[in-house]
């Protein structure tokens, strides 16, 4: 059994490396290039060495931050979303929101570390913009969060017959992050925003 467990663990590690190999390779290559950037610049020895010397660290820094964000997103998918997805379906919206947060942090790292600019005004403007968007789309956002709760809690599933209080009754034919669709006994398809459920 110990041998089987070790073989299973080795097989899992091979799958991880194979599935995340590109992200790992990209991060490793950019880290190596950043470490050996002086030697790389000396090898160019052309008329554009000064321009290359000026912009090469920026290109490396941007590439490194975004490749680390890509790797972090892939690792979170492997360690968090895939195991949860084996038990209950994980909404794509939740994965996408996580990816947006990771890449926003990478963008913050690029602005703050690579370009050495203050990130406070960037986040303040983002917060103000988010408030305006949130107020404008509050009903849609409410539907999304209730849709996430419905997808996680599963009070009803596709195929169940439900009666909406003060509304239609029917068989659930679709559940998504924003709406629930019911097929009534008359054959009508009723689309109900999750906020109304």
C-alpha cells in the first residue's frame, strides 16, 4: 500500500508539472533573465544597447509579475477549485473573479515595484469607480451573489419542481449565476432573476 501511495503521489506530481509546466517554465525563465540581465545586455553589443539597457528591466519586471500572477492563478485552480469542483460545481464566475483579483494585484506590483509609482491613487480611483459601478448595477450584483449562494447551497436543482411564492410554478431547467429558468406546465419558459427568488 505504501508503494501504491508513493506511485499515486508521483503520478499526481507529474500531472501538476505537466499541467502547470508552462507557467513554471515562464516564471523560471524570467527569474533567470532578471538575475543575469547584465550578462544578457553585454551579449547584445549593438547600437541599441542603451535603449535595450533602459527598457529591458521594465520588460523583465512586467513579464515576471504577470507570469507569477498566471502561475498563482493556475496553482489556486489546482489546489482550491479542482478539489472543490469534485464535490460541488464551482461557478465560473467565482473562478473569474479570483483571476481578476490576482491580475489586479499583479498590475499593482508592476505600477509600484517596476515603475516605482505610488499605488494609493490607483486604488483610490479604482474604489471610487467600483462604488459608481456598484450603485449602477446593484440589482445585477444582487442577482449574481444570490446566484452564487444558490449554486453553493443547492436548495433546488435542475429537474426539481418548485413553486415561487406569489409567482409561477414549474420544473427548473437552468440555474446560472444571474437567473433561474422554469418550464411551466403550460410549456412556457419563465426566466426569474435570482434576486426575486
